[in-house]
């Protein structure tokens, strides 16, 4: 019987269900900046929809 092992990578931060988690820094500045950037990116994708009279 052979046993399979999966090596788990040790990381400083990761995104889970849309929120950044950090193992070292408890400061939320990076998470806030990431969400702001994601919001502007989504807005920019639909920029043409917001031009002109609605």
C-alpha cells in the first residue's frame, strides 16, 4: 500500500473567500488597498456604460 503526501507551502499571506489573510502582519492596510484596487478595476471594465446620458 503506497501513501501519498501533499507538501503544503508556507506563505505570508493568502486570499480566502475574497479577503486577504496575513500570518505576519495584522495591519489591514494591504487588504483595504487590495479592495479599493479591485473596485476601481471593476468600474473601469464598465466605463463605457457610464458615459453619456442615462
